[in-house]
């Protein structure tokens, strides 16, 4: 059985808990560093066969914190470019309320599109994003030991959909708070999502998704 653990990075200086940061390469905040450290303690007994991360520093730094806390020798970090978050274009850095106020026409189009074709203004097409993550997701699991992937909220949901066959409409509703853990297991030809949105390790550092 192959185990894959997906960790969402911690809070950022730009407040990723409420703002749309996709392509913008912002750093972890002090709170985010603490959240990553809590996740690291929860995972310290694992001996990861492979550790992969997005190229963006908020995910990369979170992965470095987890790896440094390992009690057993662990794999080096591998950066996978296609696991970066979606590019929100001109919506980068805005809250959803700000998007609705500043760009009502495109916000309405986004709502109506739901999970169909939609291109963020000046940014990435949503279907292109899902395709690149889907392709990258198939290369993540290594085995025979557990694999860790430190990623972004939208990427984690797309990875889960890609591996389990869950419809993207359903995966998009999964709770993936900052610093949370998701676990998948592979047996035979099937991936199962066995834990999602796990935040018990965060304690008072938990921020609702």
C-alpha cells in the first residue's frame, strides 16, 4: 500500500486565508512558520521516500520546516513546477468581496461558469490549470514508503480529484485549511482519500478555511 500525504502551506504575509494569492510568490508569515512547525511535529516519525513541493516559497519553506524535523533520514526536496497554484491574474491579492466590487462582470461570469471553462482576467484558464496539475499528480507517488507533497489549496484539491477520480465539482468543496493534512492510500489500482482537512495538530494556530 502506498501512502501520500498532502500538506497545505502555512499562512503568508499576504493573508492567504482570505486573499487570492496564486502566482504571487509571497513568503510565510511568522504564524505560517509556526503552523508548518506544528505539521512537522505531527509528521516527524515518518520516513518519506519522496518529498515534493511547489516552486513557490510559501510551500517550499513549509516543506523545508517539515523535512528539518524528521527523526529519520528523509528524501531531499524536489520542486515540481506544474504543482504551482493557479494564476489569478488581475485578481491576485484581492479578497472575493473585493473582486465582486472591482470586477463585477468577470465575477459574475466566474460564478456562472462554476467548474466549466473560465479564464481569470489576465491570468490562467481554469481547465488548463486542472490539466497541468492532473498530469503532475500522476508522477508524485513514489513508494514503497510514504510520499509528502507540500502544496496549495487549489492544487491539493486538483491532485485529489486526479488520483481518486473524484469529480472536480466535489473536490472543490473539500476543506483544506492552512497547515492541514490530507492522506491518500493506494491499494491495487485504487486511490482512497482516508483523511482530509486534518488540523488537530494546529491547536490554537488553526484558521478556518
